[in-house]
C-alpha cells in the first residue's frame, strides 16, 4: 500500500522505515531536506513540497501528518487539504487536542476528504517494538488504512492472551483499534498519557523513598543502603508492577545509578493538562493524575512561593523554624 508521511523526526522517520520493511511504498516530506534524503537512501520516494507529494501519489491518497501538535499541525493539514480530493484521507498521528480533530473532520468532510486521528504510542522504540494506535474517524477510512495500521502495530507477539479473548473479535490484540468517530482516537491517547503521568509519578516517588532510606535522620537500625538498579531489576522479574516504564527505569539506573545526568526538570505535554480538563468537564475525580501533573510544574522551580507560605504559617502557628538545607 502507498502512504505519504509528513514529518520525518524520531517517530515519523522510524514509522516510514517499519512500513517499508513491511512492503509498503512511502512518499515522504519534511521541512529539513536532509531528513528526506536519509529516507530516500532507505528506499522512500522524496517530495520537495506537499503539492509535489500529492502529485506522486495514486488515488485515493492517504497522507500521515507527524508534526508537533498545535499550529504546526493546523497549518500542515490546511495546506495539504488544498491538494487533496474527495475520497482522500488525512491522518493526524501527532498529539492533537481531540476537539481540534472533531472540528477538522467536519470541515474536511464538506469537501469529501476523510480525516483520521491516530493517537500513537511507542516512542523511539516503535521501529522495532511496533506502535500502539488509537484511531478515530469513519469506519470506511479505518478499513482502508488497516494494512498500514497492521504493519505499524506490534501484533500479538508473545504476550499471553487475556482469558476470554479467544471468543472476541476485533483488532485490539493486534495493537490498533478503531475507537469511534473523529477525535476519539486522540481522546483515548490523551487519557493514556494522563495515566502514564500517574504511573511515572508512582515509580518516581517510590524510588525516591528507597533512595532516602539511608538518611542520617533515621534511626541507625532502620537505615538501608539499597541498590536501586538491583531493586528495579528484581521488580521486573514477576512482580505486579512489571511494565515497560519499569524496564526503562531499570535501564537508566544501570547506566547511571545516581542519575546525575538529569536535572529533574520535567516537561509536560498537552495531553496531561487536557486529561485533567476532561475530568473537570465530566466531574470525574482524578486525584492521582492531577497531582502528577502539578508535580511536573513543581519540578521546574527551586522553591515555590507556596512552600514559603507553608513555612511561614508553620512558624507563626507553631514556632516551627526551617531546617538548614540538607537537614
């Protein structure tokens, strides 16, 4: 099958390589000509512009947009649509807001162009492991794209089947799913990333407690000098917290047990904030997810004004004096 790919960064480029290994033809474009040349060397057809890309493709054309969410995606989709025809498909594989997807889908449908939102998880490892894809859009467009999705997805692999799944159909076991109409794919991916925040925060706090188990302020008989790399590796072997996030944590601790190569300044993506907004809209309590998001904000400051207020109140009502740094 033929697919156009716009955006050849870490994920877009690797997706093209996986697709070509699976026998698909890819026409590629990126604002950086060097990225296009690199994929041409691997067998892709390079394009010099969005218009040039569409001219190299057969109808119905399917073009995957893999650029940063927000203005970059909006501009790319709008420009690309100028060169598309009725029956063609535009896929947004970035991390767009699901509300933008619904708006774009409605606008493009007036011209007969299908809009598909494909929430994509897999990161830089996806080229080998495959990508988990949460897809929104028409059933017709989803069916047409299935050969692409099946190649990109990890498939069942060696993972044990969930008991009872033997009698159920669908594609979820393959690693891709038609979630519903436009926007639903990115909505599911948004919640996925919100959960990811919470899971990451739980691991982070747990390992922080383990690391500080040898503090001088603790009774000597209750101090433990723990090898965190060994603990992470141990938990990977049959524990109930086994996960890819734990795998990555174990890898990082082996490479540098003190993690001194990190500053602890943690960025957040739009999905974390949007997840909390969706929880507010639905009046659903999401304590852990909200706390994990706010902790990322906290990571960017040495000390917050809120902490100074807390310290001041403690001093005023109880005479509690701040301990020196490190105390």
